[in-house]
C-alpha cells in the first residue's frame, strides 16, 4: 500500500516507478510486479505456525478420504479439473471425498466436480483460529489451473497439509514445483493420469503414514519462527 500511495503522490503515468520495495511471497509474483510496475521487489516465502496443526493419525483403510480445504467462491475453475478424476474413483469404491470450509448458499465442492452434495462430506467454514481443525483428510489435493493468478500463489495450502502430516498432490505450478524440488514435499501431477496414479499409490496406509511424517518434518524449516527471523533480516537490510 505504501508503494501504491507513493506512485499516486508523484503522479507517475505510463511506466510506474517507486523507490519503496514490495514484499512478495513468490518469485513469480515478484517478477510480474517488477515487469508491470518497474519496482524493486523482495521475496519472503510464506511460513506457518506448525504448533497450531495437529498431526493426522492415519488409519489402515485402503479407502482413504481425499479432501480439499478452502472456499469455493471466486475460483478459476480449478476444482472443476477434478471432474474426470475423483468421481470415477468414488464410484469404484477407491476413495471418499471431503471438503472443509463449506459455505451455505455458495457453490458446493460436489457440484463443481459433477457429484451430488450427499456424496461429499463437508465441514463448515470457521474462524482462522479454528482453521487447522478442518484438516482431517487422509490425502490432500491442490488443484490449480495454469493461469498467471494461480502461478503467483504460494505453497501455503501444501504447507498446511504437510504441517498436519497429510500427504498431498498438487498441480505442477511454480510454488509446488519449488516445494517438491527443494524439500521433497508433496506430489506433483501435470495430467489426469498422474493424479490417478498418485491417488492409487496413496491408498496404501503405510505409504500415507510415512509420507505424512516426512512432510511434517521437512516443512519445519518453513515454521513461522524462521519466517520472522528472515523478515527481520530483510527489513534490517533494506
């Protein structure tokens, strides 16, 4: 906001310039901001408070609950990308479905993937304080369409799944590719066949438990305590 105020104050039109740096949570967002506004950017990766997330106690079921947490409002048809993936697996008895963050009168997760509301378990939207309690699934998913807005998103949902000891699959977008290659956290799916392959593998209770435990340990370096230290360092050196 300070940068925007500065731009308005000096009345720059056309190519906008500003001496105040903008803090961004992803390299892609930083690149777009620099190209569009001709501003200096500083990247500080998002972090989470691991202590707030309870670790998932995995069962020995080979029909895992596959879930997504978030609001169905204002989305870019990313949930719809699961239409040809999740319903057939439910029909075949390989998985069940869960949506955490359901809002009454909003489009349901079930409707977006072409299923009946009764076929998807839901939990209502809650306060930020209680948000970690929504993460109860066996397998998390992060479906995202390949558009600039989604490419600018951070890996925060994957971090939340990992903090809860939940293995997850994400679309092959920037932040999740980086998370996978830097920490080995999460599974990446580019095409429907890859989504199905990962989901079938994660039906194995032993793999789910081991992967969930690994993810939880690996994302300890993205705990908010480290994030705070990095932020102080960035501000100190501006």
